[in-house]
């Protein structure tokens, strides 16, 4: 006997669990009272196939020889109720509610107040009407064929079982004989038109004992009684001509399946893993059992699959991967809503095969898979990180909730990320990626391989795996040397440059282990290294370096590496100050400036040509010998072109606002105290606010961030300490 959901089955689940009866008469109503089908164009489905449709989001309420009853289960009040024929799949929606199936028949029962109507949906015969107003104090427990099975308190405080049938002048009630007067009835299971099972406890004989009684409907008498232990409202039973099966819980945390041979009375008790609610059935010489709810669980249980056990050999076979609920069909055959990996979700009939071993036959399908499946995925080929459009979203939609994970691998570097996924509506899982690695490093440009894995929470079936690639392609910036589109902090020595990710150092959590990229010079022994931006026309920022003999070299950027150096020219030892990175001429290319020992300022206009990156020098000023540091900071002041800042020997920092023709407006004082710093570096826009910024390095690893304002009158906000800068190593050159 397989109950429907919550948690009873039969009429006790669908019409009402233990209904109080209020009285009446039994008559055949007018034909107009029958369930009214909705218009065929709206609610009728006709399919000519062996497996007919089962309505999605519905439960099974009954199964007869010609069809089955289902009920929608998506709201607090069940419905609509539908009858579907096995022969052709024609489905008819029944008017009104609620309904329940009469087990093993094509009858359905409808309740309105204290009136019950039985409809034969195979023949369309006039319904039987039970008006129970004349039967106060009765509670409906089920329907055996056309007989109502009810309980009522008796004079001794026990519970009597009553049978209500049709008579010429109204309902005819009979009392079931053979139950003790003090019987405490805990459950009544009505699975066939001819017999049903009553579980009760009684002090008959002076000691409280539990019993399972078989009642014959025709005689209204208990025909068999068997001992039971630990039964209650959730103790399912199953009855066949040869066996009676009862779920027992003799002690807390234990579950036993007791199966009795009705011809001899011999009982075999099978210990099972504990389950508070177990659904059982009988199929020939086999007993079936399952813990319902396996599809939606997050804690798999050994009893979630429907298992059949031989009552002769003890052998077992798995019939279904999970069971939701079920009813008893004709001949006592279990009819269950559940699923298998091969057959999918639907209604299955359990019956012995040619060799007696039971098999599950799919008789109605929802068209849904039992296995976890991928319904949709959305992973764009290019990752765009734009504040205007939001983060880069990747998403996958599954057939049900799962344990989903994602692995991202940067192909070039081998760096692996395992970000957490968010649950999205409709069984979706997604990542809204801001383009930042977990250690606060901005994600590198290039191709990423992604691997999505979803493992079923219920443990049914294999994991879903998908893979693919996408491209990150941020626009290069002037001070980006780890190929992620954001400015970096650079520390140089005779061997090369250590690149520290600007986002991690400037805005990352502290303390952290800093991510570094090493760019090798090839042991060239430079005394001055600059990061002037993209000089050679490649997609990446470049370096220029002067060796100790005065030769200037160009190292073109190659993403996370440097290309072999190209000689720019000799004679650069005449300059004591070099600065590059600002577009001083307004042509969109970075330029370089140099001061000689006489204090003259010279402009080297960028050409964009790697073989000759600078035009011939032009003198643009004099008197620059008063400064001990000059820095190209980009356009920090909101003018027509890039700017310079220069620090005099007294520690005052001055702004030279570029005019766009290689010359500058009269200097403007920014402020004093800048002699506390060993270097001032122009980074470009380090905080993504659209304005150029600067970093000042102090002694003992201290560093400070100066956020650009875009206002020439006050080009920097107050300084902010960069805690992570103290972790940078390499030196001695900071640029």
C-alpha cells in the first residue's frame, strides 16, 4: 500500500485526513451533478502511444483499470484534478474539488461538506451520493468499492469501525465485528474493494498490545489478527491474498518490515535502515519498500530507491531511483509516481514479470528527466568589465538544484580560480565576476578555460559537466606590465623588473602575499629605467632604459614579458633627469622629456614607431636645474594634454600644465614637504575614476597614494597610506 503525500494516501489524504461526518441520505443524483469536463480545446490531450502523459507538478491520487486520477500540487490547495485514460492519454479536468481515487477502481470520490459522490469514470454511470447528515460523529477513513469506511468513538472510550453502504431509503451502516471495545485505532488502510487493514492497540487480556487486523468488507468482520510492535499513524501496510506487510518501529530509531503469510500466520521481520515514513507494497512473492522524497532531498538515504525483496530467496532488485508517492492499483499492484535514470519522471506500475521478479513499467510520463541535466548555459565569448553594464555574468540552468562549482584557468599563466557560484531563480547558478582574482589581483588578459560541474544533491545519477573558453581583453594602460589593463607598481634592479599588481597593492586587503611578475632585462646593467607607455605601437606598454655608457634602449612590452631590446641611440648620458608617460603634444602618443646638466628641458616627441620611437629633440624650457625630480603624470589637471610635476630642492612640488604643443603653462605650486619621498611616480588612472593618479615612495618601504582630482588648482586629494607597499621587494629603482 503506497500513500500519497502529506503523509496519508487514499481519500484520507485527498478529501480530508479523518473527516468529521455530519449526516444524510444515499441517493443517485441528477446527471448534471457529475464532474464537468472543460472544453476539449483547452484541457483535452489526445496521444496514441503506449506511455501517456502525466501532468507536471501533480501527484497521483488513484489508479484503476482504465485510467488514473492526478491533482495539481503547486499551491496550498490542491488542484486541478484530472482523469487520464491509459488507452489513449485523453485527459479531462474534473469540475470542482476535492477528489480522491477509490483504490484499485475507476471510481473517484468528491466531497462537498458532508456529501460524498462516487463517479465511475470508465462507464459514466450516474454517481452515488452519500449524504451523511444522519451519521454524526463519524470520521471517514477510506472507501472500499462503494462502501465508506468510517470510525466513531464507542461508549467504552474505544474506537469502532463502521461500514456505510447504499440502501433503498438512505445509507445503511454496519459495525465491524471482531475488534475489542477498547481498540485505539491508529490507522486504517483501504486498498481494495473487498478488504482493508486496521492497526490498533488494546488492553484486551490485561496487557496493552498492538495488532494488525484484516477486515472483510462483505461480512463486516475481522477475519485475521496478527501481533504488531511500534505501529502508528505513519506505519504503512500492504495486503495481498497471500501476505500482510506492516512497517514497525519497535524502538526509537529502528525500522522493521514485518511480512506475514496469511495461510500460516508465520511472520518474518526484516530490519531496515531507519526511516520515519516508509512506503511499502506487495507484488507476488515480493515486498517493495522506499523512503519517499528522494528526488528533492539533500541528504541521500539508502531507502530512497524503490527496492523489491523476494519473500522466498531474500534477493533484492532496485526498481526505481526514487519515489514521490503512490497508490494501489487493480489487483493490489503498486502504482507510483517516481523516476528512473533510463525512463525519467512519471507514473510506474509495479508487477511481477514472467519469472516472478517484479519490474517497473512506465505508464505515464511527465517528459522530465530523473537525472540532473543542463537546461541552458550562458557564457559569453568575451568578458567585459564595464561599470556601466555591470560585472561579467556566466550562468548555467539545471533541471533541479545541485551542488555546483566552477573552475577558471588562465591558459597562459596556468593560474586557477575556484569562485563560489550564486543560486539564481529557476535552478540557475551563476557568477557575476568583477574581473578580480581572489587575492585582489586584476584578472590577466587572455583566454580562460572554464569547467562547470554540478553534482545532484539527491545523489541520483552522474554529475553534469560542461567546459569552454572565454577571452578577457581589457584595453592596455600606460603602466600595465602584467597584462590586465590596470596600472602596476614597478621595482627595478640590474636584472629586470618586479611587477606588482596595482589593484592588489593599492586597494587589496592587507596583509597579503603579493603577486609578482618578473620581466628580465637580460643583465644589461641600466642606470635609469622608465615606463613611458606604449611607444612602439604594440598593444602593450613599453620600457626605455639607459645603460651606463649612455645608450638608450627600448624594451617593447609583450603582455607579461619584454621583447628583445631595440637600440634607440647613444649620448643620453648628458641628461640627469628623464621622464616619460605624458602626451605633451596632443597626438595621442606618449612623449619623453629630459633635463641636461645646464638645466634645459628637452622634448622627445613619440612617433609610435618601435625602430625610431622619438623624433629629434626640441628645447622647450630652461632653468629646470632647480628640480631634483621630474615626473610625467599624464593629464592630472584637466587641461588640453599631459602634464609634468617637478620637485625642487626645498621639497616643493610644482605642476606644469601641458598646453598640447609641447610647452607648459606657468608653474603652479602643489605643496611642500615632498622631499620626504624618494620617488614620485605617475601611474595613470589607478582607481578607475577616469583621472590620473600618483604614488609617492618614502623611506623604509612606506608609500602613499595620491588620487587625482582633474583640477589644476588642487590636482591631488590628501594622501592615503598604501599598507601593502611595504611588502614589495627588489629595488632599488621604483617607477
